[in-house]
């Protein structure tokens, strides 16, 4: 049976440990006492894995050694998500796959592919050396097409992912203080209708696309809430 590995780029990251702390490096500007800090999963990778109907393993934030060891499990496809600033690391990972698992096909995706008409096309999309496929935009049906599966209209949400959030000012206490908030993940749709010229989601999808009806979203949020209530330290 076809085996798929999904991952983001390997450590070390350009901003160190902050890479996994969405609140601190993306959403909090000032270093004030109310600044938040939170560890979040790579939701997009889990979202893909939940909708491929094929054995798919998600490995988040691997080291290069982790990645090489994981490749030894023998995957037919490896999907790597990356952003523009991570292109050199992506290239290294592609070469690692070619060296340690030459039969594995490489699919690259994420915000970094926005460069496909410029740098990516000339430097990266060389099937002999780097990626075999470039996923530009929505990934579920892109993967399903490659796997020979029918397109999927009804999306399965990964409802078991719970983010931990606390105050940045409390984070470095010893022993560490429990998180003050659990966070679920809900994607209501793809793209955006505002068309800001610098925005990747807007460029990918042109306009906003709803993924679920309001009723479905309500039920998804209820499921996620019940998972959060059952999780530790709530
Ligand atoms: S187009 Fe992008 S940056 Fe602009 S409002 Fe929408 S999501 Fe935000």
C-alpha cells in the first residue's frame, strides 16, 4: 500500500525555538506582560493526512537526522511544506531524499511555492534533482489526483490537535507553570476576498472558498471543544 510522509522543513530554524511559537513571533508585537506564547502543530499537514485515505505519517519540526531515519521506513511520497525564507533548507531536504530514498517521489507545497514563476522554476523544479511535483494552493485534491483517488468534497477535520498557550512572561518559571489556555484549530475556508497584493492565500485561491456549511462548522467546533475539555490542565 502507498505510504506517505508529510513534514515541514528541518531544524535549525531561522528564528530558533520561536519557530514553533506562533503567538510570539507572528501575533505578538510588543514584549508586554500580556504577550502570549503558544506551541502550535502544523495544522495543514494534519489536515492533508486526514483527507488522503492512505497511510500517511506527519512528522513536525524534525532534525535532519530524524528526517533521514524516517525515510528509512520506505515512503512512496514525501510532502514537504516550506515558506519562502526556507528555500535553501528545502533544497537540502530534497537532496537528502534523493540520496537516502531515491525511489520516493517528492511533493513540495506551502507558502514558498509562491515563487514558482521565478526562483522556484529555475532552481528547484528540476525533477532529476529536486521536487517531482509542486503543489500550488489547495493540497488535498492535488495529492488525491497524484494518488489516483477521487476528488474529495467533504473535508475531515483533525479534531484531536490542541495548542498550548500561556503568557510569555510566565513561560520561563521553574517549574514551568501550566498553560493558561488550550486552543483548537478550525479552518472555515481558503483564500480571502480582499486581494492584498502581498498575500499568499489570496494569490493561491483568488477569492474566499467556504470549506463547510455553518451547521458543519458548528458541529466541528463542538467536537474540538469536547477534545479540549478532556485534555490535561484545562
Ligand atoms: S488578502 Fe491576505 S493579507 Fe489581505 S486581508 Fe485577506 S488574508 Fe489578510
